[in-house]
C-alpha cells in the first residue's frame, strides 16, 4: 500500500507540475513532459487515462464516477489498489469542479460495539478522504460522517451480508 500511495502522490504532483511548465522540462526531481495539454486538461483527464469529467459523468452508468462505494475487509480501513484508482478518478472530477461537495459516509457490519463501529466507520471515511486530498481535492469539499452499523446496505447475518455493509459511500451533494 505504501508504494501505491507514493505512486498516487507522484501522479498528483506530476499533474500539478504540468500546469507550471507549458513547454515541459524538469520540475525539481520530476521530469514533466509536454503533451500539448493544459493544466486543467491534465488534472481532469485523471491519472489512469483520459476521462471527460463533465457533469453528466456522475449519472452515466458507464462512467467510473457512477461507482461510489468503497468496500473494506473485516476490521480494516485499508483501501485496495483498485479502489485507490477509482478514488483518483473521483478526485479528478472534484478538482475540475471545486464547487462540488461530497459526503463520505463510513459504515461497518454489525459485529463490534456501537462505539467501536462508529470509530471504524470514521477511520474508513478518513482513509478515503486522505486519498482524495492527496490527489488535489480541497478539504472544504469533503464532509465525513460515520454511521457505524446503523445503516446497513443489506440485512441479515453472515459473510456475504457483512461484506456489503463494510463500506464508505461517496455522496455527491445535489445528486
């Protein structure tokens, strides 16, 4: 995970530095290549390929932005590498739309005390917030709330149900 977060930080720095040099060149120890894109295009294209972060993308089921739930392992707030890539896409949209605000809702399964689950849901939401902010999202755009086990995605007991309830939901305001 440490390597993946470092990679995300470098990708974010490259996008920012690309805006500082319109002809390419070296920015500190990072080589910035001019591909004929503006800083805004570099940020809104996302770190993992070209994407159009226009407003309709939030409701387009074919857009990566349509996926707004991050799942977690039992008793963990660690984000998988594939979910980190998804969060980079969301960060690109939020950076391109600084007036857009989101709420990160942390959830847990039913195991554990109420207090423990509230704290775990909070840690999960803060993990998502950290990745978004490392990729340029302003802290003012993000609200974090933990529901613990109080708002399950699925009712019942057992691994399949618990897996669905261990999550952070990204809720875009006005959507």
